[in-house]
């Protein structure tokens, strides 16, 4: 090969390598807002580092022709991006779809608004910040730090909690260890009103909070193990904290601006040093829990030798069952609380009102030991609308009970469930002189 031939080859190679590489062809994607122009001529990915371009394009190809929906499918297949933006650019006579991705980082954070409204704090506003760390872009976060603080305007108190959490997997179990320090408002019994959104709505509109609160000041260490299918959960917990009784600070509500009549039940103040074990089984099916059953069991022990002001042991069982009979349903619940020693008020059984014994006033039955049973039959009418017939029964007993411990207390009632969303019930206690009580809820009782 002659000298000039070699020079010509070198110049040809230089000319070819100086040209920009063509965009990867993918000509079926259409912008539905500009569908008249037809598919784009090419797709180019920018911003990716840990996820390859071919992998992104293959995931994109699993979606439809519409660009927006194709990107939505891609993000579902590859959940490794903090953000994905796209635009169509004109390059000479070609229309190129440019997809700009921002991948997750090993250390990331999120700031959110923290807000609450109840009759103890009134309005409370603040911020929550979470930080979490990944081993690499494709792994789930192995741990996180969190901090939350808000100011309660009703009683002029700061509420705060902060801590750390670590996660790992052992033999198809997810293990989560948490260390927490807090000064935070806690409900005596969350089962009386399990839905936070409903609690806030009812407290704001009608002043019907249905929860009793005390303040927790101290530390908590816990280790939780959950199976891969999330049906079995075991938790070990140790607390070293002080409980403070809280009084009603705000009776205002939107439709009762002069204030409601419900008072917050006090708590027994003092230091609590306790260890607890909890087990939960969830065999319910579907998001509306129409079939199956669930069981929760907890054991708590508090001893003065641990520095506690209280000496007690407490066992609680919570069983829920759901039966389907054609288009109709039967839901049932049994709660049992057994204690020994001298438990504080916030660890006793408190029955009565919308979340438990619906024909009675709130706080009407209080004692260190007690059981509560609820049965509800739902008769299908049409669509998501059902007729309701229900019965409740409860009893408390033990030293220091301020309620009637000699008999079983019961109530019956009826109501309607509208489109699986709004529950209107009327309940009456089975005793002379009892009056009907109305209950309007949208969340499930259990």
C-alpha cells in the first residue's frame, strides 16, 4: 500500500469518527399532544450512570406507543430513578426523544410537612426529615435516620422524635432494628380510632376525636422480624420513658366553634420501664378484608427493679375474622385484656363509644381486665351499598375498676354502608332508659 493510500485511509477514519453517533432508533413512540406529526425518529437517554442505556430502552419497550405511559411503565420496571423528564428536540430533519434520568444516590433525603389536629394539642405544625442509605443503586435502603418536630399551639408545647433504623434480611425474614428518642403525643388505645385521616377530619369538623392521649418522654428500642409474605410479624420492644397526663386544650371544631363536650381521659403519670413482645398474623384477603382472619398477641412486663414507678404485667389478644356468604358478609372481633399488679390507667381496658361498645358513652367501662366482642352482618343491596345489623358486648373487672363489673354490657343496632365509603349506624344499649346513639364513620371499625 502506497504512502498516499495510507494517508487517505487515516483521513477517512478521522472524518468518520468526528461525526456524532446517530441516536438509537426507536420509531414507534408518539407524543399524544402532537400525534399528527407521527412517531419520533430516535430515542436518546442522558443522565444515566449505573443503569445501562440498553436496559432502559428495553424497559421502555415494554410500554405502549404513548411516550408518557411508556415512561411510566419503564419507571415501574426500573424503580431506580429519582426523576425522569423528557422532551422532543429537532436535530436537522429528525425528531429525537430525549429522556433525562436522575438516578437515586447512595445517601438521599426527604423533607415533608408534619401536621396534626386533636383536642389535646389543637393544631400542631412542623417538619419531618428522613435520610436513607443504599449499598448501590439497585438495592433497597438498608437503614435510615429520621427527625420530626412540630409545635402544638393548643397547649404551647414542642413535640419531637428522632432516631435511626437498620434493615437486613435473614432466611426470608426482614429484620428491622429501631432506636427512638421522643417527646410525643400517643393515644391510649389506637383501636378506638385506627384511621389517622378520619380522626383529624372528625376532630376538625365536629370535635369528635374518639382518642385519649398521653405524652411519652423517653427512649425506645425495638427489633421487628417480618416474613417475606408479610403475614407474620414478631416485635421485641424495650421502653424507658415518662408518661405525662394531658388535658383538653382545644374544644373548637368547624361546626361546633363553641366547643365539644368530650374530655381527654387522664393518664397515670410516672416513669415506665418495661419490656414487651408482640406477635401479629394477618391472613386477610384483599384491600377491603372480606375474608380470612387476623390475630395479634402482646405481652408487657414492667418492674420497679428496672426503675419503673409501676409494677404490672399485661396480656392483650385481638382476634378479627371475616366471612363471606354469597354477596353478604359477617365480620367479628374479640379483644381481651388481662393484667396483674397495678397497671396505670393508660394500660387498662377502656370500653364505650364509637370504637368499641357503640350503645354506650365513651369511658363508661374502665378496668384493669376486660373483654370486648363485636359482630356485624352486612346485607348486600346494590353496588357497594349494604345494610348493617350489629351487636356489641363487653365487660371489665378487677381491683380499682370504677365501672360495674358484675354484668355483661351489650348494645345492638343497625345502619347502612354507602358505596363502601360512608358508614351510618344507630346503636342502643340493652338497658332500661337507654337512648339511641348515632355514629357516622368512613373507616372500618376493625
